[in-house]
């Protein structure tokens, strides 16, 4: 893992630790201006503001005037009618797709988005209907994925809607809140949530965009998004980690070290930041400090994300398919909705001559895929396996 980089992708958001104990708030973060080196990067060409994040486009306004939309609202009330109109799969046919975080208008235009994009778009519609909105951080374990050598850690946000009360004498508690959730394949209704404000949603959006630009190799654009996220909320540690990754990939290792260490001043045992700092220290010739930090990290997180997966791939290369299957099963157990783990578990079953189990895992890979590209890849392998089964031939150990 030392050759990889880890980011918090707020395709949902960073999960913060929670508890019942009352602790004093941490001191404010110092100014981050010393961490910015604007002259190193080309000027921004994208809009890195959040001014239009929740703006309704003309097509969105036209959609709200349609008879079908109005019928949902009339029959079910504004909050529930909005949810039915947007997500009943018979009208807009919105799809969950995790590759890009979008504004409300671009999410509507694309008819797809990750959970943060869908939250933003739904909130935009809700406000136009005078529906009360509460953004919520869902307290579930951070889930990891990977793209081009970058490991993306995401958790989850959703929102709750309530029809606005007509009387000021009605208690707020009397409202009937409707939770609208977008995470595919997982029931989050029993998880604890924490309200978050609109500014946090804006910061998450900026940090997401930065992470996505890094994954696409566009470091100049990524820099300006990360910079904007830190300026909007200097206490959001995920954005410091993102900025550090940008400097690291840009070859500015001294700057990366400075940013990571600033983040660790606030979150002393943040394993994501620690993981990224270790190779930076080694690159700067600080071998002893790097090794000490790696040893400390190993005591905090002995089995990091993708630990069993990488071991499983090595076992596959060595032809140890039963061992690989057991390792992939461990990753599936702790990340049951990550498509790549199901895919490779399916391949292990194929090579062990277990076509039924292989079909089940490849079907899960298709169902949990978060992009069209990966879904097509898995579907192709699944169709191949089905064709072999249909012709009573066993899948070769290719």
C-alpha cells in the first residue's frame, strides 16, 4: 500500500467518530494560506465556487410544471410526492453512478449521480416546493474503492424531507420526516445519522471534485477545488489530505509533507493521512521517521483496506485458487457492496470449477457496479459463464 495514495471521496462523506461523552471543541485550525502555492498550478478553468450548486435549471423548472409531477405532489404531499416523482423509476429513471459529483442542474441533465449529487438535486427541488430539508451524515463504516492507483474512501450522506407546517403553533417534533436515501443495495434505515449543514455539503462537493480530478490526472483543476474546500472550511481534514495528494503527485514533496503534518496536528491517528505521509518522508530521505510512522500505523490499522484483496490477487497469480477464494471472501465480508471484490471472488469460483457460485458473485458484481464501464466488463464475463453452462462445458482455468 505504500505505493498507493488514499483519498476521502465524499461521494458520500467523511464519517466522524461519535460518542456520548462531552468533549470540548478542538481549537480552530490555523490559517492555511501558507499551504497554498498558486503559482505552481495553471489558473482555474472550471468554476470552483458553489454559488450555483443548488440552482434549478430551466428544464428542472419545466419538469416541476408537468402534470405528472404535480399529481404526485397533490396526492402524497410535497415531500413524499417529490420523492415518488424523482425515484419511482417510471418517470425520470434516475440512476446511481459514482464516477462524478455533479451540481443539481447537471445531475438532472445526466439523470445520474452519486449519493452526494442526488442529495444536492433533491434538496434543490425540495426548496422550490417549500419543503424543509435536513442533510444527514449516515454513520456507517467508510467504504473503499480504487481508481488508477488511488484508493478512494467514501461513506454516506442522505437527506430528510418534511412538509412545512402551516401553523407556527405546531411543534417541530410533530413533523413527519421522510428519509430519502440513494445508496444502492444496502439498507441504511437502521443506521444512526448526524445532521450536517449546507456549508458542509458544499465543502464535500468541492473535495469530491478535487479527488475526481486527481483520479483523472488533472492536477491543476484538482488544486483549485481542494484549495476552495479548505478556504470554505479550514477544519475539514479530508481536504488537507486531498491537497497533500495533489502536491505528492505533482512532485512537491516538501509541500505534501507540510500539508499532511498540518492535518495530523488535528487528527493525530488519521490512518489515511498517515498512509500517504509515509512514502513522502521516505522520498525526502527521512527514512527513520518514515519507518517509525509505518510501525505506528501498523498498530492502529493492521489490516488496511484491500489488504486481503491484494493477498488474494497474489494467490491467484500463483494458482492457489482456494486460498484466493478465502481471502476474497474476507474482503466481501467487510465490504459486501464493493463490485471488484465480488468479481474476483467469482473468478476464483470459476477456476475452482464452481460455476453456480461464480454466477452468483458475478451477478453481485454487476448489481453493485457504480459505473457503466465496470458493469459491462462484469456482464460480459457473466454471459460467457452462462454460455459455457448452457453448452455443458466447464469454464477453463485461463
